[in-house]
């Protein structure tokens, strides 16, 4: 009720006390807008500064990948352990319960499949991304391929829309037979994404020089998992990636194709958020695997 009379006089102006400032916890993102910071703080844990994203967007280029034949059965039980999910709008609407209330990194570019020539992509309509309450817009960027210019244009348009509506854009350094995955290539590709407006970047880990990839990218990097590895090896490379400057993982096959996916995502969380050593994380994996819901 707006009262003019008999109100308590305002007296506590904190004269002389500087206004409290809140430096943002993610690198390179001090100057993005409030809505974007709010969404980023849902994707990345402000305490650890890192994220465990669960990727299950493979179907848009690969069809019913092993482990994703029935996403309602295999993915739904994993969602509660992820900080953010990365999927297509098709998967989102068909199998993700809206009540799970997880931030969504929406697969925002789409195009050719493994049957033809990857990376000839377009982007979706921003209205649909807003309609599903996307927290990030993930766009493939195929630096060095014949679709380089097209995919960079997709990123530029997405970043512009993202800045307009406060939605972070995720530049995904592309997969493709002709694209190498060494530090030189990955540094170039990640840097190109960041310079063209990506709010954060998804790329692959490489065994030599990965710290140069993260150091030379002015915004946070999350790593994809790649092909399925034995669980102890996947935990080891997640650990190395975090040690070498990655701000998290955006993993798919090494989680949902693991023998015990629920145990695996929890072991990954221990590495990413608690910097648990790979051996301890693997012990945790084995221990959790022996429980019923692993
Ligand atoms: C493809 C993607 C996938 O989401 C990504 O490859 C993650 O899955 P995986 O860990 O299985 O590689 O972005 O471009």
C-alpha cells in the first residue's frame, strides 16, 4: 500500500560505505549483461566456477546413437546429476520433464548428417529458443572446413541475438573427418569462436598443449568427451582438462555409454567440482556402481 502519512523516515543511507560490488566469476565475462550472467550462473556453479553439462544432442547428426535409442529410459535418470543439459529442441520437448528445472544449452544449429557432409548448417528461430527458456544457444563452428564462413556467420548471428536477449552463445568447435584435434588447431578454432562473440566455447581435450588452448581463449572452455573410453581413462582426461584450465565438461558418450551411467556422472562431478583425483573418482565410480540405481 502506498502511504504518504505516518511512514518511518528513511535514515540508513550508509553514508561513507562504498556500494558492494560483485565481480563476475567467469573469465572474460565481466561486461556482459545481467540476464546473461544470471543464465551463466545457472550453467556454471558459482562456488567451483565449473560445470558438468550432459550432452545428448548426437541424434541430430548421427540418428539413434548407442545409448540414445530410448532417451526417456537412459537420459532422464541422469538429468538430476547434470548442471546443464545440452540437447535438441526435439529431445527437449519429447523426453525432458520441464519439472527437472535444469538450464538448457539448446542445440541451435542444424544441418547435414553423417550420411553426407557434416557442418553445412543453419540456425533455428530465436523465438523458439526463448519459448523453451534456453540458457545457452549452441552453434557448430567448422573452422578450416569448406563450411567455415557459413558456420561462423551462424555464430555471429546467434551471438547478436544472444546479446539482444541475454542468452549466452556456445561456440562448438566442429567435428569432421578433415578436422585435426591438436593444440594448434583447437587454439585457433576456440579463439575464432570467442572473438566472434561466443560467450563460452566447447572443444576437445588434446594431450599436448591443452593449457595453451585454454590460456589463449578469453572466455571459458568446456570439453566434449568424444568417443567412449574405459571409465578410468575418461575420468583421467576430465581431470587433466580441469587442471589445465577447462571450466567444465559437456560430455555425452562417456557418460551415457558407461556401464553405470548414474555412477559415472557422479564421479565426473567429483572431478569437476571437487577436483577429485582420477583414482579417487574411479573408486567412487566403483562404489556407486554397486548400488541399485547406478
Ligand atoms: C557434437 C557435440 C556433442 O554434444 C558432443 O560431441 C558431446 O558428446 P560426446 O561427449 O559424446 O563427444 O557437440 O558437436
